[in-house]
C-alpha cells in the first residue's frame, strides 16, 4: 500500500516538474 502511494506521489511530482518547465518556457523571465 505504501509503495503504491509512493508511485502515485512520484508521478505527481513528475507532472509538477513538467508544468513548471512549461511555465518557464512560456514566461521569458
């Protein structure tokens, strides 16, 4: 159960990082 939660959290973190990258590419600063 804990392992499953960790995997979901990992996926969430990856999605957050991807979102941040998109925001960075959108904004010049």
